[in-house]
């Protein structure tokens, strides 16, 4: 975008004011959707976080590490929080938080049982919009739990839509919107629309509260902040760290006050520590307990109280304003400011979506971006403090200090982070986060870069160089995609800045990536032969064994994906080194180092070395994991899965122009290839100039690449109508059987939810389609095309007789991924499966959910349903398809 365009683009101008999460970004959607059931809130002896705090306890228990709410916002350290509660006059509790199941209650792991959509947002949160669908019938809490417990792993999940509460349109559409008048002046609007044919009552409770920092016994936080009611429509908000604010509410009935403190009497049968506990407003509204709220209009939690009957198919609008100013009329310019921010949001997205003429695609992309921005969260976790307990609370059980995450006592997080899904995964996941940064970089490259950097900071990364995985076990190992994401974000930012790249960012992150790379090499290369294990590696149940634990057979695994990932990591680091070298020639030495290391890994995959180990099976012409048994025997585990496709990702193309600018690197490469013919043979394509005199580095030589592509593009194997499956359909009729200890471990093709118990049945890599892996496939095919050019063609699909370039094949896969979201020939949207309401009702089907993964045969969306984290990559896919169409024209 040109400087002139920035000047006329108000949101772009706001982004330019500062790069951190202050200023216009100080207030945003930083509440989580679920704080209960998290590791951080677990102080139990058993370590079972789901039992330590549950949904029923949540309304009565003050949290230690964060706050949750429906459609909520907070400041960037979550001191002051705001969200909504509702009551349909039938539920047994206020709808104060989203409901969902724990792993023990569900047949496929934890799962939210609500319907809500993120519809719009800007990166400074100057405008935000979401929709929540609230049933008018009593919410079927018990029915969902009972039915879900009955179901086996072989049955689908029981969803809210299955209960029939939406069948006759007896529900409210509740639209929540925020528009900032200034950095600390926020207009709030909630619109309740009755979709029923009859009038229906509703209580609306816009709620403001303070995160509890005063109950834990720390000297710096002994002073409580205060909320004070002024009449029926004004709350004064005072917090010594954040400042003085006013919350104005238009035409409120009254304001209800209590304290954000635990109801000890209710939860634990011990004496009450507050007359007006956290659940006081709930008890006042639902149970008519007048003594549960503070009659003096003081507290640390307060709800503006609206009671209305909404006419049949009518609507009611509620307006509030949270501000650090003292306006004479808080609502005088309300509608005009709202309209202005909406227009500015459209103005911001116009150049990003330039050329996307299909209104449906434009809507999908914008909602994907909205989801990415709404799922920012303030994430707080001081592991040392969490392990030892708080001064004002009982000392934790013995052994806690040696328990979960005890080797991560240095880890202290207090940052705005991009979450995978703020209900199902309300904690950062390192490899998910790497993918999040690509679509985020289109909107706010500074935020994307900060996300990549912060995970590598000394208060996250282990002193030994390991990147923390996620709070359930920071020591788990995820695929090393951080360097790949770094390069992609750099390229996106460079293109947006007219070809000027942020090499300072690259250089800053490079050193931390180097520490992590060294950790991988030192820890995960079992025998020093450049074949890597790695453990879990993100793909939960893809193998025979749970790769997070020791093998039941003894011995160790040499993993095709672990080795492929490391070859990719080498090339990512090589490319970053080359780019930095253009400004600082010293880094040519690092480029040379990674070039040579890549050759050694490539050699190991090609069956070089003393042991002549090969992960490539000459009969099947595919890569497999190898099990090394304690007795010295070795066995290939012949599962045709995504594991065998990952070597495709290790590819890089270098241009002659780049090599000419790096003479020291070029000289070293030529020396290695001349003096080590054994290694030179591994990259024989280096000597064959490709399209535009390019040079290719890849773990796959021509034949192996063609064989992998042949399987990958085969609709009877990996290629689905909706992308590339995580496991070959071959195993539908030919399950893999592994003999062990007198029994058989069987791996079946399972295109939908998991049919087994590994990882709690919560996700499944034995057939479904996953966006992160598909995106890496698209990226790799593009790189191969940049070398091989227009003359190199493959059959797509395999056995179709249809020949196309690798770039065209990449577009073919991309369009199949896009097909998940758009109506097919029968006007059905594949990701919504058999649900007629989602398929035919425009009040549902115009909104998009971004599922965690998709059925490999039908395309039905599965798992977490707000995982714009990495399924938000659809926004990038639409962007690239549109760009390519423009270039062709």
C-alpha cells in the first residue's frame, strides 16, 4: 500500500501509530471463551484440570489466571473486563459463559455446545461484530451431557442443533458490536432480534468487572479496585493501574453489584468470605435472592439490568459507552461514530480483497479474518508461582513442584496471543501459532512478527532451546515450522511495503531459531545419523503408537516426518540466512552451514551412511517411519499417511541473481559439490538450471517426487474432493496391522472423528483433511513449479489423463479446499454436513464456521468449530487464487 493510500485509510493510519498492543490496541477481545477446565486454574493433587474447575463451578469461582465471557473485551492486561450475560426466563442459570462438554462427558473430547459467529473486526479493534444464537427454550444442558455420554467413539457428536431448540425459530439472534471513538472511548451496542413468531422475554446484562488480583496475598495487589453506581445508568470505574473510566448505559432498569470473589460456602461448604460473591447477580436474577447483591451499589463486578419482551420477529437495541472522558451526552454522536467505523472497516479491507468479485468468497475471507482477530487473548501463566502456590491460599499438595511443567519454571507469559480456538484451545500452541501469523500478516504485519518473536523470548523458550508446546505439556514436541512461518510473514510484509523487507526482524529472530535448531539436532537425532525421531510432532494419532510416550515395544522410532521437518527447517534457515546476508555478508557462513547440514539430512533419507538405513520403501515407493527394536531389528511401519508426504516440504529454489550477490556462499557451495561427489549426487538437480536459471534444493529427486505426487493426487488414496487427506483411503480396505506381545494393533482409515482413545479421541489424523498440512503442500508445489516451469506436467487427478503443471495442480488442491465452504451443485455446503438448518436457512448459512478438520470423504466440519487459528488459512488461499487469476488476465 502506498503512503497516499495509508493517509486515506484510517485503520491503516491507526496501525502506523505504534506497533505494540497499546494505543488503539490497548482494548480488544482479549477475554477467553473458557477459563474453567484449564491447566492454569488447576491446583488439584490429581492434575485433572477438567475436574478442578468445571462449567457449573465457573459462575461461583474467582479465577486466578484469566477471565472469560460472551463477546467480551478487556484491556491488554485484563484488569478491567466487559462482556454480556443473558437470560431467556427459562434457564436455571444465566447465560454468562459458553457451555460445552469435558472429555469425560463427550464421545470425542471437549467440545463447545453453542452457536456463535465472528462476523467482522479490524486489527486495532476500532470495530468488532459477532453474533450469538440464544435459544428461547430452556437450554438443554442435561440432555446434551446425557446423550453425549451414551454415544460411542463410532458415533458422531451430539450437537446443540440436534436437540431441536432451533427447529421452530424460537431463538434470539444477539448481535454484539463495538466501535471505538478513541483509544479509550468505546461504544457498545447489542441488538436482540426475536426470530420466533411469538413475543419472548429476555434479560440483557452488560457486565463489567475486575480480574481478581487482590485475593492471593501479594503486597502489590492488596488494594481493591472499585465500581460505584451513579443512579440507574452510570458506573464509575476506578483501577489504580488502568485509570478512571465511566460506563454509561442508555435507559437501564437498574444496576446490580457484587464482588468477583469465590462463593466458598456454595463450592466448599466453608464460611463465606464475601457477602456478595461472584454468583450474586445470577442468584438475584434466577433465584430472587435480594441479599446476594450489594444495596450500596458498590463492588468489583456489576451488571446493567435490562428486562424486555421482544415482539415476534421484532428487535431491540441496547447502547452503552465505556470511556475515560466525561461527556455531557454519552449517546449524542453514537450512531454517527458507529457508522464511520463500519465504513472505515470496509475501507481497510477493500485493498486486501481487491479483485475478489464473488461476494460469497469475499464474505468467507472477511469472516476468516474476523475470527483471527477475535481469537486474540491475554494469556497469563507464571509457572514458578503456579507451582509453589499463593501466599493467601493453602499450600499445594506435596509433589506438585515436580509435576506438570516443573521443568519450565522460567516461563512467564503475560501477552496478547493468537489462540487456536478460545473455547476448545484457550491456550497458545506453538505450531498452530506459526500458521496463524500468515493471514494475520495481511492485516497487521507488526502483530504477526511480534507473535513469532515472543514465543522465542527467554521467558518462553527453554534455556536449552526448546519452544514450549502448550500448557498441558510444554515439553511436548511440535513440528518445527517457526522458521517457515518467519519467512512467509517476511515475504508478505515485504510485498506490502513495495519490496522493502524487514531484515532487522529476520536478524533478531534468526539467533533464537538457531538455538531451537541446535536443540533439535542435539536431542532428537538418536544416533547422530541425521535421521530424526521427535515424538508427538503435532499429528495426534497418525501413527501406530502415541508418539508422546516411550514405545511399548522398547527401542526407538526414526520418523519420516521428523526427518522431513528438519530438512525443511534447514532450508528455511538457509533462505533466511541468504536474505540477511544481502545486508550483512557475515551471514553467508550460516547459509553455508545450513546448506551442508541439509545435504547430510538428505543423504540419510537417501540411504547413505554406514548403516544403509532408508525410510524409503522401494516396493511401495513411499516414505515410512522405522521402528528400531531393542534386539537390533528394524521394521518399516507401512502406514500411508501424511508422514510420508512431509519430505515434499523440504524444498527451496534459489535464483541466479541471489547467488551472484552472495559470492562467499556460492563459492562454498561449489567447493562442497566438487569435493564431496557423494553429497553432490543428492542434489543433482542443482547442476541442471531450472526455469529462469534457478537452482533446486530438495530431499526428493525426480523419480521419488513423481511417485509421491502420484499417490497424493490419487482419489483412491490421498486426494479428496476437499483437499489432501491425512491418511490414504487405501487403508479403508487394507488396515495396517502391527503384531505386538501376542496381539495386533490395527490402524484403520477413519475419515471423520477418531474411532479410538488415543489423545482422548479429540482429534483425528487418520483420514480427515487438515488445513495446515494442505497449505504446506500448496506452498511446496509452488516452489517446485518455480524450478520445473511450464513444461513439467503431472496427472491431476492420477489416472484421469488430465495433465497440468505443478502450479495448476496446486490451484486444483486449493479449489478443493475452498469447496468446503461454498455450495455444491446441489446447493449444499459440504462442511455443514447433514444439518438442514445450516444448509437452507440464510440466518445460518450466510455465517461461516471454521472447523478444526474436515471429513476426508464428505467434507463435513469436525472438531473445534472456531479454529480460525489455522483453518483461517482459507483467507490466504482465497488471496492467492485471486492474485493468480489477476496475473493470468
